[in-house]
């Protein structure tokens, strides 16, 4: 009896090809997820800079921030459309809280993941030799600029990786900036 040679793949070859295809799809999925996370982190950094700039432009003449609120900023059209959710201000990960006093105002971002907490905590707020930033609070730990002649300590700005890594958690971080 003469055997014909069948052409095709064995079951093991098919499983191997499917396994390789699965690994490639998983790698692509992780790459896309990583790129999306990086985009969101950069977006949040841009949003805090944008809010600070827009608020300063709006209140530069008054230098009195006691009437500042999310409702006021939304009603006056100061908040970009991408940061509005009804009568709330939001950022890529969660809500934004804005409050003012006579000579300072605060912007608070919450629900931040670890990598965003680290990036936002280490942002450079010095322009020339000065800064509008008065303090930054990371998960209830407040940091401010040292006074001239005062020894810097653990609560002094700027923040470094070592101090931030002790304060930033894996999820649900809260950062509050105080500006003047």
C-alpha cells in the first residue's frame, strides 16, 4: 500500500504558533497600556500647570483669592473643557478641589497612582529665583520652602525621590499645592 504524504501542520506546531501569537498580543497590550499611563501622567502634570497659570492670570489684579472656587472658575470659563464634569473640576485620575484665602489658594488632586504622585511631587516650581508655590502637601505631609538662614530639614522643598517614596502610596494619593 502506498502512503501519500499529507501536507499540513501537526497539533504541536499549531499550539506553538498560537502560543507565540498570544505572547505577542500580551506584549502589545502591555506596551499600549504603558503608553496610555504615560500619556495620563503627562496630562495630569500639564493640568496642574495650566490651572495654576489660568488662576494667576484671572486673579493677578486682585491678589485676593478668597472668592475662588470650582463653581466660580467654571462659571467664568477659566477651566478648560476637558477638566469639567458638570459643576466639578476633574483631572485624569480623579477630582480637583480648589479653595482660596485672602492671599493664597490651594489646588488638590486626588486618587493619584504612585508614579503620578512621584512625578507631581518632584515638579520644578522655581522660575528664575522665585516661585508662586508656597507649599505642597503629599498625603498629609506638608513641605514648604526654607527661610533664608534656616537649616533645611525633612519638611523643606524641593522634594527628592527618597522623601517622596516614603509618602507616596501605591494608589489613592492626594497632593495639595498652595500658591500665592
